[in-house]
C-alpha cells in the first residue's frame, strides 16, 4: 500500500450560492479524495430542499475528477439524541428527523451517515444504550434507503453513550437490522476516552474482537488538545496535540484501513482552512515544524 491510495479528506461547509457543487470543488482544491459535510445546519431541523442544492452539478464534478462517492460521508446533526427518552416529543422528533436525513443522504447519491449515539441524561448508561437501540429500530423498521448509519466513538464527556467499543457493541447487539450499522472511529475521541492511540494495531485488534473490523466504515482523524482519559473532546491540528503526527500517520498507513475514508475535523487557523497542508503532510509522511504559524 502507498499513502496516496488512502482516502483522505475533511469536514467541509455547504453554503449558498454553490451549495453541494461548491463543497465538491473545495474538496478538490484541498487535494482531497473524500470529504464530509452536513446536509443542513447541525443545530436545527431547518433543511433546504434537495432540488435547490446543486446536487447534479456536484455529482457531475465528482465524476469528472474521479471521486468515489461510496467514500464520501455525511454527518448527522447533533440535535438527534436517541439515548434520552425522558421527553417523548423530543424523541419522536429525533426519530422522524433521522428518517428524513437518511432520505437526504441517499438524495446526494451517498451511503454513509455518521451519527453520535446520544446523551443518556437522567438515565443510566445501560438504559441509554437500550434507548439508542430502540430508536434505531424505529428508524430502520420503515427506512427503505441503502444508507449505513455509522455510530461514532465518543470521548465520554458528560452522559455520552458510545465511550467504549463495548458500549457500541451493546447497541449493535440490540438492533434488528444489524447490517445497516457501521462505526466511525474518532482518534481524538478514543484518546480522550482512555484508549492509547499510539497502539494502532492493538486498538484495531480490540475493535475487531469486540465489534468486528468489517463494521469500521469511517475514521475521524484528529489530534487532541487533551491528555488521554480526559473525557473532554477538544480537537487539535495535526501534530500540535497530545496524539502527535507520528501516531496519526500510523492511522493513515495501516493496511487494514486502506479503503476506509479518513476525515479531518481539525480547527481553523486564523479563519483559514488547515486541511490542504495537513493532508499534504499525511500523504508525504513528513511533518513540517511550524506549519500552522505559516498559514
């Protein structure tokens, strides 16, 4: 395997007037061969109709530039919380919204949707796990798309569900249509949850034993501002955090992860996107000291 074969991209905006076409063009300009985006604002349920988002133009651009659409990722909005059933109205809204979001993902011609499992406010972790599974069963019972829901590994901040491979495995075990589920592994999140990112091989072995590597569908490739086991979830630019460039490069190069899209969600630098430079370094395998200060 060569590093150039790896699918590397970033979390990009989708904004008027060019909408999806503009997102695709930005990814190409940054030297990316995959990317991730929201289909609308992550903090509310307001959504622009698909026919106003320049999707055909974006897809035509992707095809012309040789992108593999099966590697492009959508992130579900943060307001979807399936873990908390204290308010039935909020839960009903979350289920209904997730159903619509699956349709929107398919409307882009895509098949990967990353979802935060949710926060178990007012209930135990075990109850939160059961609630997430119940919500997913409700969603998938009626869904007719081919979109795969990728549950994200979480840092364990507050009452988050999904802070360990065991918790995610427990959710999957309770979902009827297990074939519709995947996992998104976030390197910052697992670091903050207590896993030692430096042991890439050991983590993948543990993941395979607990969940199965066939379910690993997306990687969020982020450095962390915090020490391991901090449970804080604060991303840092590549090579400037506690995980470090050498370890993150291992995640890029591991042959078991060749075909998995790797998405950067690193902070902007003085209002500038850092992704082009970060991806260049990860592809070359060479870290440039002081790169952030030169942007």
